[in-house]
C-alpha cells in the first residue's frame, strides 16, 4: 500500500512556485518535480492554473518569447499570497498530526513483541490473576 500524500497538493505547490517568480505553464510543470509532482500531466497543471485564475489567486498575461509565439505567463495575486499562507498553516497542522502518528507507531514498535500476533480480544494488559 502506498499513501498518495501529494493528492490535492498541486494547487499549493503552484502557488509556492509562483510566489518564487512568475512563470509559464510548461516551466511550472518542470519545476514541480522536486516537490514530488514530477509525474503530473501537463493537462492537470493547466487545469489547476485555470482554476486558480478563476479563483483570482493567479492572473495571466501573454508575453513575447524569444523562441517563438507569445507565451502565457502566470503570476500570484495578493489573494494568492494570502491563500498560500493559509495552505502553509494547514500543512503545518497536518505535519504535526503526522509526526504524532509516527511517534505513536515508533513507541508501539519499540514496546511490543511483534513476533506473535495479538488476539482480537487482547487489550495488551496482562491477564487477571485467579
């Protein structure tokens, strides 16, 4: 089983990249790779950019290109900066919850005898004395 932790992570990643600097769609696709989203289809990225633009978190304009036709450049709006900050707060909370989960698991592994499975009615406490 693999946890798909990056599901729903595309929009905040795009906001972060656009906070770093305005960019073109294709370049954003490339810049997503280090954030764990390198396998995103470009169609998903462009769809997310359109949604962010509809939500007025980013704006776009056509810019001249030295290598060919005009290219659409995306940049963050003031509302996008605020949305990014909100995502950061939510991600910090999620990280704290994940850290706590991993801590509890580590304690469990360190204190249990994993060689024998526990019975369904085993509470982990010693049996009562007769």
